């Protein structure tokens, strides 16, 4: 059975639409983390480095839950597993909303971690699922459609949060700085409580979506069977997913990619604050990066594989990432911020190219390989946190560039050579 035949054409379109909705949810929830950094710094009255624990808690959950997710999915199947992931996210939203209202930071971080855990289950299922709904050579194109859904949601997320929660944040920060201790606590309690209703509403919506997935026409697809025909000889004689060098290099590639993606998306607000830009403007900068990513996905959707292969496009994207990161270092103010936002364009087609290249030919090890790749998302916990810590003692532009450029250099290596590692011998 080939990957194309795994899902009939009429059901394939419906399946892509349903997975597209899930990727919209991924994007909305994930890209709330950027503006939540500034929110946490003010609402919990913590330092910027501690506020960066919001994305750290979110992305480290992928590392902790990815392999257990593969075990869960083997027992439940992909469809029930996706519903379970949505239920877990709903629980996390309730926990985050409740503890943030009471301004207890560890509890709020536990909620963010739980949301990330649910997403780990969802992504462990959805990414290989969309990859095998058609030929592996066109997987980047299908994932690009998912990316468009994801990034439209990512653009909307900061706008929604700014409208219902973060409005007047700059003025509030000034009032808090000038207030007495008692007045300060009252102002911060009122500000933190703004998060409650939006997150309760999100939890209710996630539960409804979970129920909808259970009763949807989304078919079960056996990833191992669908991928076995793609490169059966590559998996023959292998006893573990760790015996695929291109997969291991792909895990590292996703680690550094997600690190720089989150650096450009979630940390861009803190980057702008380094120039003294107004808080009411910096809280929206994440949307600029996501807008650039959306443009990048549209370009990739048109170009791959019609005009350029996914591995060649990945190498071009890595070169653009290096150029934009250096451009950000050599400029200042809004121009430098725009270079950081432009990294969104460079980053857009990296996940759609890296993931299918890394799981190609895994056969019966596809679920485990997918879980290992999802663990690489932990790069979003590590690299931005390094930025938040190192910028306290060093120039923030230098720190940003010193972290970003080596990541893009590794991505360039994977695009040129790493994705073929071990395949000559297996062939």
C-alpha cells in the first residue's frame, strides 16, 4: 500500500481540512506565548528572565511527553489520541487561567506545561499524518498548507490577547511603578484577572473540538504501513529508530530550528524593548514575525516541489536566516526589529522540509521517529531562555546573533548533507 493510497482522494481532502483546523489551534495556542512573556513580567511582578519561563515550560513539555505520546497513540490510535491531546490542552487552559487569576506563578507554569503536553500528543500524531496523506516528495507542500493555518492563527493570537487582556499595558506599568504597595497589589490583581474568562472560553472550545474529532470522518492511518512502501529497503534489518543517522541529525536540526523560530517570534518583544521601544508596541511584534512566516508559507506552497525541491529550499531558507540575523545586528531600532521579523520568512518552510526529510524511510519506526523529532521542539525552551539570561550581562543584539547564526549554519548542513546520512550504506 503506497502513501498516496493510504487515504482515498475524497476522504483525503476532508482529512486535510480537519488537520488544518488542528494546526490552526496549534498556532493560536503556541503563539500566545510571546505576548504572555510581557504579561507575566507585569502580572506576576517577576524579572524578564523569569517571565521567559512561560515559553520554556511550554516547549520543555514536548521533550517530556513526546515518547510517551507515541506509546499513547499506539494504544489509542491517532484519532482518539488527537482528542485526548485536545482534552489535555483544555485542562491546561483551566489551570493556567485559575492560577494566573490568583497570581501564583508556579501554578500558571504548570498550566502552560499541561497545554504543551496536550500539544505534544497532537503534534506527534498530526505531523506524520499529514506527511503520509500523499507522496512524501510533496509532503512539504501539504505541511505548508498546515503552516498557513498555523500562522494565520499565530497572527490573530497576539491581537486577540492584546484586545481582551493587554490593553493599556504601558499606562498600567507606569501606574504600578508609582503606586503604594497596597495599590500596586490591587492593580496587579485586577490585571491578572483579565486572563480568566478568555482561558475558560478556550478550554470550553477545546473540549468541543475534542468531541468533534471523535465523531469526525477522520480515518485511521497506519503510519508504519504507509511509510513502509516509501523506502522499505531503508528500514530493512533495523531494530531501532536510533539506527537511522538522518533521523538523529534531523532531531538536532528541529531543536535548533524551533529555537530560532521561537527566538524570532516570542523574544522579538523583549528584543524591541532593548531599544527602548514602547511596551504597547512591543507586545504586538510577534504578529510581525508571524506575518512574515505566512508570506513564506505561501511562497513555499507555490514553489515546492514545482520549481524547487524541499531540501534545496531548506538550504536557501538557512542562508536567508543567516543574512537576516546579521542584518539585525548591523542595524538599530525599528529597522533591526524588522530584520528579526523577516526571520519569520526564512523560518517558514523549515519545519515542512525538515520533518518529512527526517522521517523518510523509517517504515515501522515512524511513530518513534516522529516522537523523537517532536522532542526536538524543546529547543524552543532552551535557546530563547539563553537569550533572556545572557542579555542581562551582554549586548542583546550580539547575544541574539551569536545564538541565531550557528543554528542556521547547522540547518544549512542538514539541508545539504545531513538528510542523506546513512542512506548510501542502507541502499
